[in-house]
C-alpha cells in the first residue's frame, strides 16, 4: 500500500511491475542494486517481470526522483532509493562493495573550497575508491 502511495506521489501510474520493483528495492538488504540484481531477485521470488521492464521502470523511477542512479568507475549502474538524506560513497575496488558514509567535516571543507574559488555549490557526489588495508 505504501508503494502505491509513493508511485502516485511521484506521478506514476500504479502497475504491478512498478509495485514489485519498488518493493524489491525497499525490502532488499543491499541498498545499491543494478537492474540485473533487481531482475534476479524478482526471478528468485517467483515474480514474472522481464529484464527490459526492470530497466524501463528504474529509468522511470530515476526521472520521478524515487531512485538515484550511480555509475561507479569500473562497474555498471546501480540504483538506490532516494531517501532525501545526503551521503557519500566508498567503493571497494576488489569486491565492488559500496559503503555509505557521511562526514560533517568533509561537507564543511567542500563548501569552504567552493566559496574560496568564488562559486556556490549546486550539488556534489563524492566517491572514494578503496581496498582493505594490507591487501595487494
């Protein structure tokens, strides 16, 4: 029922594939899922939604502001539900794991740097590419 309200609020018609995909994103342990991840999870749950439909719906969700698409280097696009809370990302180059973090000091420094150069920040996206300490 919440999914129906979210779709309507975003200006999208409530359809079964949209509801199923939104439920999958909302209920998943993994916050950053590719279209293929969503498709596989739907198949495992016995849902009959095609891969093309998943791609189309995710694009519609992105346009409607329900999800945010990330194109991390070396990987395919992943989507996360747009919760309105700003955060940055670390991506493990060995495993592809995506770690979310928020640091007020980093946010403050970014604003200072922008202002120092005579600009006003409109938006930003910080991605750190990392690997476990001590790994080769």
